[in-house]
């Protein structure tokens, strides 16, 4: 995940948080909401595995359509629909939202393809590498200064990619595509001043026509959802919007109650769960060299996390 935590992927872009008097300190409800959101995101792999009989692009089509319907209902119920479209038109956000929607589609599709093809461990690698990609964007695009400890973690991440490339016998391009689309999506989210639900709905609306086209195209095939799914598979497909929205709502609730120094490290539970699922449940190959590669990534992330927590505490203590 990105260093801004998984909210970048789902349209949440809260401001950096510290334990200042004006911001809430960690509480039990916030912790429960945050842990629940990340556990759901981690175990969503099991959900997509249950639908592996269907083409990944067809599933993405259904995910987009059901997400739009659900989010439209929620936002309309809150009376914020007209406000959203007014803001999109008056603040000229369409180009940025369209770009974000493209990256979102790439990330979602790559993830479902990886899980569908039995490469859950590679999906975990992509989400482990993403925070390092975000840091690289911060330095190269936003011209942020990189501290020695951050440079060390970035070099460890690069070494991990080299080791895993040798282990796989190829460049882990799917993992890198996931990480790159995730990090770039996070960059764009900084430029879209919308609330979580509105942001995600705006992005999925841009994808609604291609999503419908995918559903129609695949519906002509004998192994499509419409032609071959049983009752429970249909229920699962129709729940794809819920699977998308519920963790978002939980995360949004947690973000209001927890500082990012508490919420941020939770993000690593997602790729960790994927790693363990791929290894222990789906019995994907995990050679010693892959353990070494993942070990380098874990060390890099631990360094970044500890450094972020330490600096946040220093900032909070100086106020």
C-alpha cells in the first residue's frame, strides 16, 4: 500500500494527523473500525478466488457497475448528489478524476488478474512495494527531500525487486504494475478535494460505459456470469459493490478517530494477509530466495514506519 495508507486506493485522502489537541486520540471504536477495514481488504482475495471461474475483466465490469449503483443510492440518501456534480463542474476536476479513474481501473484489474492466475504472493509483493513507490514520487515529482533512512529503505526495496526477479525468472511486472498504479493514484488523489464516497463514485462513473461494454461482451460467452453462474455466484457478483464500499466506510470512520501514526502501520496487514494466504492456503511456491526478497521488503517497511512514528511524536511533542 502507499505511505498514505490504503485510503489512496479507495478515494480517502485525509490530512496528515498527529496527536494534537484539535484531533482525536486513538479510541476503541476507531481501532476496531480501522482493523476491520484492513482485514476486509486483506481477505477480499478469498472473495475474488471464489469467483475465479469467470473472466477478470468481466468481474471488474460488475464491480464498477454495482459500486456506482450503491454509491449513488448512499450519496443521494445523504442529499449530496447535486452538490457533488456542482463541485465537479465548477472546480474543473473532471480531468483529474478521469485520470484517477484510469489508474483505479488498472489497479483493480491487475489485482483481480493476479489472484485469478494463482499469484496471490505476487499481489502481496505489489502492495508491499507501493509505499516505496509513493516515496519515490514524493522525491522526484513533488521535490520532497529524502532523508538517509528513507534512502536506505528505498535501496532495500530495489534490492528486493532484483532478488525476486531472479527468483521468479522474470520481472514481477504484475506486482510492479500494481505498485505503480497505486502510487500514481495516490498522487492524483492529493489533487482531488472530494470526500471518500464522492471521490470513488466520481471515478467509477467515468468507467461505467466501458464496464457495461465488458458485461455485454462477456455475456455472449458460455462461461460468463449470465450464462453459467449458479445462485451463489450471482449473489457474490452482485455484492461486489458492497465489498468495495463497506471497507471504505469503515476506514473513513477510523480516519476520523485515529492519528495516521496509528492507522498507517495497519496498512501492512493487507499484503501480509495476502502473503500468508498465497503461501499457507493456496500453496503457492515460496522458495528461500523469495523469502529473502520479501524479507528485504519487510525490513524496508519497518524502517519507514518506525521513522514516521518517531518523527510524528517529535512534531507532536514540540507543539
